[in-house]
C-alpha cells in the first residue's frame, strides 16, 4: 500500500496493490498485462473529469474529497510526487509511473529511522566488493579485516540483527557475520562450514581451557550459492531477569528466490555480550554491504518488507519481482529441460487422445499462471478422454485461478475432478469465484476441486471438495451412463453397412437436373417413392439455403468460406418426414448473432470468421467422439488471436449424403499467431443416430448452437434427444415409428374380450 508511513493517505487515495497484482509476472503483451493496462486507463479516465487527457490539481482534490477528509497540503504532497515534469498537470504516463513506482512502506521507513536503531551502516549498491570501478563503493573484503564499530554495542535482552552479506565457498569451520572484537574468543553470529547459521558464545561452556568457543547451530542449511547475496537475520530473545544466554535465537534468511524464511532456532542468545564488528576473518562471508541492529524483535512482515525494499534499491530484484514477493508469494524456479520435456509430452498425449488413464497430471512441474492456458487447452482438446486434471505442487495464484481456471470450470460438462493441492500462493480471493463456478454446475455431475494446501478458507475448501451424497451418487451414475453409452456406440458402429444400405437410394451428390419447385412439391411426405422423394430433397435444400444462408435469417453478411446452415435444417426436416421446412427451435437449436462475447477475452469462431479475421480452410468429419472433427484455420490478421469454439457448435454436410452432422462436445480454445495456419482435431458428437458415420467427408460451420448443453454429457443423451424429436414429428406427420402395441393392464383376457 502506498505511503503506509502516512496512514491517512495510503489506502484511500492510491488503488495500486490491485493494479500491481494484475500486472505482475505476466510479461509483455500477456492477457493479464493488457487487463492491468485497461484498469489503469479506466482509473485515469475516472479521475480526469473534463476528459482533456490530464488530471489537474482541482480534479485530484475533487477525487480526494470524495475519498475522505483530505487537506490542501495532502493534495499538494500527492501532486508533487506524481507530477514529475512540474507542469501542474498529471499526464497518463505520469499516472502509470506513480502506480507502478517502488513503495517505501511503514515497515521499511520505521525500521530505518535513526530512533529505531542501535546502529546501522550501508553502502549504496551491491556491486563487486573488490572492484570499485563500475561496481560501486569499495567495501570490506577478506584480507582487509572486518568492519569495526567505533564503539562496541551491548546487546539487550531482545534484539534483531540483519546484514546483507555476499557468500563465498567455505574453507574453514566458522565464518562470522557479526560478533565481538576479541580475537576468536567472544560472541559471534555466523555460518558453520556446513552452511548452518548459529551462535558462538563463551558462556555456553564450562571449560576455560577449551580451544574453541562453544557453538549452537540450526539444522536447516543456508543453501546459498557462492557469489550470491542474502539478508541474514538473527533474532534473539532472553528469558531470564537480566541479560544472559538463557533464551533462544531465531535464524532467518531472505534471498531473491524464496524471500524470508525461518531456518530454525538455537537454544541460546547473545544478550549481555557485545557486537563490535561485522564481517569475517575467514572465507564464507565475503563482504558485508549493509547491516542494522534493533533493540527489539522485528516482525517477519517488517523484515520481509525491508528485504524487498533493499533488494530493489540494490538491484537484486526487479520491481515486478518485488511486487510479486510482497504479496507473500513464492518465486517459481525455472523449469529444467527435462521438466519442460515432461510437460510438453503430457500435454501432447492428452490433446492427441493418447491418455490411457483419463488423468492429465502436470503436478510439481513449476507451473505458473501463464502456463494455465495451454494446460487447459490440452484438457479441452482431450474431450472426454480426460476427466481429471492434477495441478498440485505448483506456483499458481488466485489471479490465474480467476482468469483461466474459473472459466474452464464453468464450461465443464459432466463429471470432472481438479486437484489444486499445495499451491500455496493461491489466496482466499479465489474461493468465492471457484465455489460459484462449481455451484453453477448440475449437482448430478459431481464436479470437485481439491484446494487443500492453498490459502482458501476451510469453508470454501469443503464446498469445492463436493463430497455430498448427491456428488457421490453422480460419480456412480456417470460410470453407469458411460458404460451404457459405450455399448450403444459399439452397436452403432457395427450397423454401418446396414445404415448405408438403408439410405443408398436417397443419396444426392449435387442438386441434380430439373427445376426446383417454389413451394412444397407434395402435400404429404411421399414415403417410399424414390422419384418424388428426390423432388422433396431439392425443395428442402433450396428452402433451407434461401432462408438461412442468403435470406432474412442468415447470420452472415455474405457467406464466409466453408460456412452454411440451410442443409442441416433441410436434412432434419427430411428425417421428420415432412415437406415444409421446420424452424431451428423445433430442434432445440439457437442461431448465433454477431456481438456474442466469449469469457476470458477470447473471440468466438463465428465472430472471427464473420469479420474475416479468420478463415476456415477446411472442416472434415472423421468419426464421432474424440478427434472427430479436423478443423483447419488460417489467421488473416496481423495480430495473434485467441479463438473459442463453443460447446454446442454445429457442423453440417453440404449435400444429401445422409451421414451424421457433428456437434462440438466441449468448448475449445485455439490460439493462432499472425498469419498462421493450423489444424486441430476436436471432439464431436453425432446428432442423428439413423445416419451413417463420417469417414473423411467435408463439413461446413453452421450458425447454429445447441441450446441445452447438458445434453452433451454423453453421446447417448444427444442421440436420444434428437431421435425423440424426429420420432415425435414423424408421428405428427402420420408416420409413427413401428412401436409394438401395448397390452391391456390386468393380464390375459377371457373369452369375449373381457379381462380376467
């Protein structure tokens, strides 16, 4: 928070933390970075009342007046800080610079005030300590002796010592960070040869002839690479009435990778002894750049803020990195080449339908928020082959959860499990949107998210686990439904020759000869009459095209390449054995209209095609289920595009081949670079059970989408839904399906037709 040291001004007048959080760790041009810029632009425009592109002193005063009781000197103070060029106006870039400027918080300011310290000294930078040219001020190095205080400093009962030190390889048993000025015999805080922080105190032993000072160290090693800088902290607490060794000392370290962490506690304290020098006479601690001693226990929060502020000043951390750690988040270490290969192989296996376990496991692969889009894209492409996503043990945050995972959960269809365990950087802000997304799905699907080991509240974790009787029942029902659907799919595949023979006489490869009638050629569907049926097909195809492709109900302003809709409605009407074209609503379809927005900043495929930003090079029906549709797209723009092919998108055949029309079973995000052409294989469901399976035929994108996406839970539900519609309309047209006659209730009949 800006200027915490001035409490009245801080949290009320500077909306910086939220904006910094949006902008951190995303790199140039990322989606989150663009959102952060949009937020800053929105804030600037709100403050700029007259819309002239600058914020005046009066406009600033008006905003602050709304926020609280601010005085003229407060306005002037902020104006001076923001208006860098001194023209009395705040330009947009000055506003952005103000929002993104490093922060000196109350913790750092108070810790470094003279009144709070027993002693302090520092150099301006952390350059090469042995070379002043280009490396800043020359400082103490091994061979020149430690930095000695003019007057030895007695340590009170409670004290905190912090020092920025440059580590080097240990060649001796002990390397001092700070201690007494006596030659090797006195109090010493330092590092052992094994890299363990600890305390040497002559009061710990009773043998006056001992050749070494008694020592106690922590168990966890420092783990600092030679040549690296670290902030070492010793926090001592004396438990006796007067200063003595009775108590404990906490040993902490802060570096650019893991911020502040506690290494352990030793059961002694240097209270009552003196510190007279900083640095070592033996290799290990190569240089000291800054040190300070406080007569109190400095909190972890204060030490963390001091480290981050110093690290930015000393150029050990970038501002974005410090902002990331300031949010109490870990910095993700770089993935090794082997880990990158494992990640790529697992994503490829899932996306290509080669997952044999039904689980996409990317746990413990050092994933960050920017990795989520491609991980989730692989899960989407896997269709129903993947029903569990393991993301545990990574470095995801609540920003990635809200930006990517929540939309993914909302788009789920059917049973799915997500494992987010041990992503410690996800804070409680992710709880509400995640719970809302899961609660918005049917309870019968049993979708669950395991968020144990994150910063979510216990209540949110319990809701996301979804271990209710309904959810447990849903898992069992889903398993039975999957088995039933699998049996029906196998039966459908086995009947392909029979289905092909059924439609052989009614296949038209093109419009054929003869005129197409303007209206229905017959009053009733001429079932069984091959020649008359051909006239019906001609009329329905033309009527569908005239209405939905080029007519008043066309969704396109000029039919794009490989797009058409009329043949689908013509085919469905024909399956209903009717001669008058039916409406799309009769088949529970809706029509896409321009301007529909996709969640997460993506662009719907229909929108991109309609605006000629993307071209459908080809769409080929391969089969049904996983990898059923080969879709090849070309980006016609000079900008990258993130496309969404929504669940329920329908692809049709362009002629009377009497093969299945395909419906996209799961929403899929596709990324295309500028001018790039790429092919994907998407999962799809067959819409009509009575027609044959695709086997390489060309398809076209329709402007239709399925209204009830719950049907996409299984292929069997889709078949049963559409076949029921076709059967109902056939019955209305006078062609009921050949169902067996129902027996009367009550069993067998007596003679004369009466029941027994």
